[in-house]
């Protein structure tokens, strides 16, 4: 087995019996700093306004329907981007491959979510370009396990991560690996 790229760790390996990999997201440092400053700036500003002048803040968001809608949309955006930053910094994905199945376990602090994919239902592994087009200036790739429903194993990562994982799992389960046609 080849040595893993940045972000991956081989936890346990018994040829053709058990393969346990753990992955933590890498890259996107500048974007994480930008989002953190944005979240702290906007969220902190609204928190200060809420504490210092709650009546004026309430009046601002209830004066017209679109102000209330903008307030709800802004709050949901702050929550979404906060979750993105926290999961990128503190989340991990563990993939346990046996002869018969792949168990994907995503963890964030003490919150864990697992799903099992049977070997019999696996069709292929497909590398997809999921960033770097249009206004997105960060080229990135993901890896999707094709079954009746798609299972995203990696997303928005450098190409080396999805290449390595795709080849390892395709060989392990004896299924095709389709690399992305766009490599840059």
C-alpha cells in the first residue's frame, strides 16, 4: 500500500481483511481565516447591538418584511458558515473497509454519524471536480461512491486526496475508479 497523502492516516491494515483509514480535511487556510473574521465581525457586531440596544435592533428587523427576511437569512448564513469552519477544523471521517462493506463514520467533537455500504451494492468510485469553476477560485475535487444512491466520501479537497483514496478503495473492493477528466 502506498503512503497516504496529507490528511489521511492508516489506523489499521490487514490485507484483504480490514482497512481502517481516518481523514481530516486539509487546505483552505485562507478561506477559513476569511470566514472566521466574517463570522466574528458580523456575529459579534449583532451580539453587541443586541446587548447594547435590543429595542433598536428589534425595531430595525421588524420595520419591513424584507428586513426581517434579511435578518433570518443572515442568521442562517452565519450558522452555516460557522458549522463549516468548525467541521473543517475539528471534524474527521473514518472509513472502515472489510471484505463485505464500507462503514463511513463522520465525527464532530462527540457527535458521530455512521452509514454502512454493502459491497454488493457498490458500482464504482468517481472523482468529481467540485470547485474552481466560475467565481470559485479554489480548485477542488471530491470522491463519490456510486450505488443506487451516491455516497460522498470526500469533497472540496486537493486532487491527490481523492486520487489516492479512490485507487485504494477501488482495488480493495474490486470496482472501477473513474478519475476526473478535468485535472487542473
